[in-house]
């Protein structure tokens, strides 16, 4: 054989031809020449294209007009088969395997089919005569690239599938005659261009390469481009999403989706999900659906990594697949569950929670079992994702699992990102897990450090989660940091976050500063039209527990937004809305309240007992009667529940509501309610203020409890006497006086002593946080607080009514045969007199009803009697006092309107009216008699005789009281009103 010179286009690599043995060069000359040729080929293949590429991007960034190379390629266009270009193409066969970061995220562009050949690196590549290599050698090289350290190593089935894949067909016909080898070179070259363009020119460089080689892109290229673009900054992504090139790329991706491998599907889906803007990415819903369909056919053949990526991607993309799709996914998951790593498990459970797909119990238990063993190796994000997934799917792990989670996450709390902190704590609250105080303190400390970096959603979730941690109150430092950080971002809060923040702080019993609440109220009005029904209820309920009171504009806005949505309010939302408005001092118009009654009446059996009580309690405080039909239905529903047991707080509120609505329940229901309250009292499950509220209701409903109930009542009140305020003490003493039970001298002595201390300025002790009903109680004190009404009747201020009740109690004690200690009684009387004189300096308006003026006209005009109206008698304000002409004691005339009687039993006076008459009649040294003129009798007399029926009725009553009215003749007529 003889060594021949290189032929044209060979690129310099010698070829061996038949030659006589004597013509062969010596071995010592042949080997150095071969080494020199190979060295030159390597320089051409690897160094020169990189220099071209760098030169292109340095030129493209300047204004030099001499840069004419193809955009993004770094070499001359491939339609000109120059040696440098083809050498670079040949050498690019290994591109994509020298970057460890790219190998973990992106699909290798090399085809792993059994017949693939790699073109040799050297000038001879320009002749398009690639050197044949054994299949076994190619497989070994592939194994080295995908070694044990690779993220996709170990998936034998997937590797075999990728190796058996058919070669893709390039659109460049120039390479077709090479039997697939030129096509392979071309694909690798474009892959290298894309990688280099991304490293040097970012998104712009990638899109330039895409534009230059658009028709030659295959599935690997499309996946790679999407992956690179999805990892760009938000600003770059926004620009790319709007570009025509990206739109064309998405269309191209959808065209080649049939060529996608399982990894291509997973990588493309996760790349689309990274764009994070569903409003923009939803424009390519067709591509997303095609990916979903393609993935659905391949679920059984996917690796665990690909399954996890598919779940995570479709959970973050708009319009996820239907539940049937995920049922198949769950079956595949159960088969391969043991092969999932900790990251894959966290992605699966978190993805299911995002699409609100609740898998079978077997799937959840499998995830729980697997993650329990891997928990000690999980990072903070994986820990947060796993527990967050369980929380959203309403799966409560075992106590051992939660204890292990708490143990392992406690040392890492300071490493948690803000989102991970909020997700973890919110998940604990959702599954009802209350960690130890040490964990909560550590979590609170981590939150204080991270609050400046919290997003608005994260801060709202964290605040709301604290409300579900029983018997734990965050420190003042936490609330101070919340106020400082959250108010800076108040304008960024979405509607739900505004409602959750206010609702959470209100439930925690924290009263923020006025500027903080005012800022949220102002912003809440701006976003209120975007609030859902639950958020509207939470907002008004949270505000009602703060001292700040919004202006009328807020209430008008709330009613305008919520009234059209009332029909879709849940039972809790109706209760929260009505009760919140009441507590904020707002009485809506009649139309709004009637609409709430209609909604509530349709769903009474669905209401929880606390919701029923709060709703009726709010109607009562607003002095709004919901109608006899509603009250009868309410009473029937309550009777059904009391038989099986009702919360004592709900009973107390309901009794007080019956009282305020002038509705007397059936005797049987009252007895059942008394028994239930007695059980709760004996078990210590009711707070003194709530018990006082219940007894006040019983007294006004004319129901005298049994001795056992009163004994239990006395014990609880005496135990908690230091925690109750003056208003509660007034209610307790007044109620017992109205009930007039067997003498309780010891009880009166102790309670009057506490009342004296309160009148002297002593404040009650703080209520223990450990008390079970403290946080949920809707009504602790100030039972006589008046709800202002719009255009309604103005009642006395709370403190005036409180002192009146104490004065009435004092009057009752003087009627007892064995009053309390005389020294204590004189002290009590003196303090009350001083307080009453102080209150008289505060002027308040008293309205006189039309019925009252009608009775007064008959007394003065028809009968000609001298009288005074609105006479103060310390304990009471008397409607009229008539002074007889004979100079005897005056007669008290009480014009008792409808609120003095039960609506469903109009002939029976309520307890407070009966007690008033009894006290006035007991002052025989001051009043001759007390005459009651019920409005029902007055109306009947007017209807029976329009000319003098009212006069006749009043004359009859005054004569029975002992007044001499002989001069009144039958010619006296009723006055014209």
C-alpha cells in the first residue's frame, strides 16, 4: 500500500489506497504526520467556531456595519459548505454533554438509536464521509454520559425507549443524501448554537437562532428553547411573551409535539408553568391541551421524575386536566411510588392540592408513609410542600407523623423562606394540629425576622393561622412588626388578603392603631367589589372586634356590594355580616335586613348553633323583628337541638335575643334551655358575663329558674366576680332582683361590695387566656350598649342604663325585710347618688312616642288635669305624673307601648315592666297608685268609640286609682290629634 496525497475536498486527512508495500512510508514518519493532522482538525473544530461566535456577539452589540455573519450562529450560513462550518458541525456532536447544569435540566439533542453514527472530528468531515463506529462503543459512551451521578440515571426503561427512538427528519435537504448522518450533525449544531447563544446573548440571542433556523427546529430544540427562556428574569420573559418570534415558536412546538419523548413532554410543560402568567400563557391553550393529551397516553411509561414534573407543571398551568385524568395518574403513582424520591413526592402531593384533586386514601397514606422515612433528608421547601399538600387535601396525618415533622422542622425554622413559613403554618391550622408552645415561639421568632420579606398573601395566611392555635397569643413584638410591615404594603393587598388580615387580627383580640385600620378600610372599599361572599363576611366580622369605627360611606359601600350577593351567602357569612354590622353600630335599612331574613329562613336546618344565636342576637340588638313566621321556625329548630345539647354561649345569646325581640318561647323550651344552662354552669363551661346574659333573659321572659340553677349560678358568679365589669354586675343584680328569688343575703353582700369597688374606679382583672369560651365569645360585657340607628329611636347611653339598674337594685334592697349590712348599703347608695349626679351633666335626647303624646292629650285637654311628663325618679323615668286637685299623693301613668309586652302574647307584660310597676307600687309614701295604659287597650277603645272611647278608658282607670273625677261628664270628647 502507498500513501497518497489528499484529494480535493478531503480537508487534509490522508486516505489509504492500494500500493506496493515498498511505497509505504516508514512508521516513524507516518505516526507524527497523523498526529499533526488530528491536532489541526481539533483546532478547526473547537476553537475557531467559538471565536466566530464571540466575534458575532461583540459586533451585534455595537454599531459596526462590517459585521455580516448569520445572527446567533457564530459561523457562516450552512448553505455554504465551508470547511470551518462543517468542521464545527462535526465537532458539535459532543456539545451538550460538557455542561453539568444543562445536563440536569435540558434534553440531550443526541439521538440514541442503534444505527446512529458520529462524524469524525477533522477536516475529512467536509467530505460528508463519516467514520463508522461500532454500536457497542456508542452505547458505552452514552452510559458514561448518563452515569450514576446523573439526575436521570437508573431509569432503564426510559433509556431503552430513548435509544429505540427513530431519527428525526430535518428540513435541510442538503444533508439527506448522507443517510441520516448529516441530519444528526445538523441537529447537534443547532443545539450548540442555541446553547452558546443563550450563554452569550440571553433571550435575545436564543430568539435570533430560532428565527435563523426556524424550519429546522425539532422537538429537542423547542423544548430546550422553552426551558432556557423560562429561566430568564421576569422582565425578559415579559418581553419574550409579547414577541412574534415566541408566538411562532409555540406554534412550531405544537406542530412537532408528536415527536416528543416523555422527557420532552415533561420539560416543555414545566417550562410553560415557569412563565407564571396565566393571562398570557393561556393564549396557547391549544399547546397545553396537546401536551396534556400526549402525556396522558404516556403516563404508564414515564419515569418518576417525569411524573412529578407533569403533576407540578399542569397544577400551575391554566385549565388543568379533569379528575379522570388524575385518577389514571394516581394508579400509575401507586405502581411506581416506591421509586419516587423526596422531591418527587413533595411535587406530587403539592400539585394535587393546587388543582384541588383529592386522591384516594391509599394514595395519601402511601405518600405519608414514604415521606415519613425521607423526612430527615428533606429541605425546607420539600417539608413545606408536603405538609401544605396534606392541609389543602384535608388529610390529617397520624400524630406520630406530625410529631416527627415538628421535631425535624424546628431546628430549620430560621432557614425557611417566607413562603415556606406561611405554607407550613397554614397547613397546620387546616389539619387542626397545634404544635408545642416551644415550636410556636420559635415560629413566631422566625416570622418576626421574615415579615419584612413576606408577600401580602403570606402575611395574611400567617395571621389567620395563628387564630386557630388554641391558648396561644402572639407576643406584642409580633403584632408591632405586623403593623409596621403590613401597612407599608396595604395598597398591594388583594381583596381576599384584606379580609383575611382584618379577620385574623380581630379574632386574635388585637386592636391595631387607628391609622392601620383606616388604611385597610379605605383600601377595602376600593377592592370590595372583587370580594367573594366569605371575604365580605370576614371583613365586617373582623372590623367589629376592633375599636375603630368606619364612617357611613363604608357601610353604604358594604351594603351596596353585598346585597345583590346575599342569595349566595353561606349560613356563616349571613351570620357574620349581620352580627358584624350590629357590633359596628350600624343598623341597615329594612330592605337589607328583610333580604337577610329570607336567605336565613331557607337554610335554618343548615345553621350551626352559634350562627343561629349570633344572627338572632344581632336582630335583637338592632331592635329589628324578623317576623312571626321566622321566629316560629327558629323556635322549632332550636327546640329540636336543645334536646340533644346546645352550646351554653349560644343559649345565653338566644335568651337575650328573645328578650330584645319581645318573643316568649314556649314553657317547655324555656325549661329545656334552663336545664342545659345548669349543666354547663355546673361543669364550669360558661363565663360569668354569658351567664348574666342568660339570667337577664330569663328574668325578662318571666321565667323563674329552680333553686339548683340559682345555686350553680351563684357559685360561678362568686368565683369569677373579679373578672366582671360594672355593666355585668348591674345586670346580675338587676336580674336577681327582678326574679325575686329566696333571700340571698350573702350573695348580695359580696356582689354589692364588688360594685362599690367598680364605682370607685377599680378595674376588673384580665380574663384568663386559658378560659375555654374566652376567645370565641361574641359578647363579654356592656350588655346595655345601645346600637345607634339611622332615623330610629334614640335610647339612653350605656352607663346611664347601667346606673339605673343599680339604682333599681338599691330600691329593691330597701324593700327586703333583711337588707345587707347597713354600712355597705349606705356606701353603695352614696356612690350611686354621686355617679347619677355626674351623669345628669351629660345631656342626651329622649324621644316621646306618638302613643305617649296621645295619652297626654286626653289627660290635659279632655280631662283638664295637671301633670308633668318625663319625671325623673332616679331609678326610673316616669311617663306622666298627675297631681290631684285634693292635694293628695300624685298618680303615675305609664303609657306602655308594644315593647312592654310580648309580640306573641300581647296581653302579658315583660319582666322589666312588671318589675318597674312593683318597685313603683312599693313607694306608697310617694305615689298614690300606678296606672298602666297598654297600647292594645287604647287602640281597641279608639276603634270601639271614635268620639270618646279613649277618654272613657282613661277615666275608668284613674277612678280605680282613687282619683276624684266626678266633674268629668259624658259630654267630654276625645281630643283631635
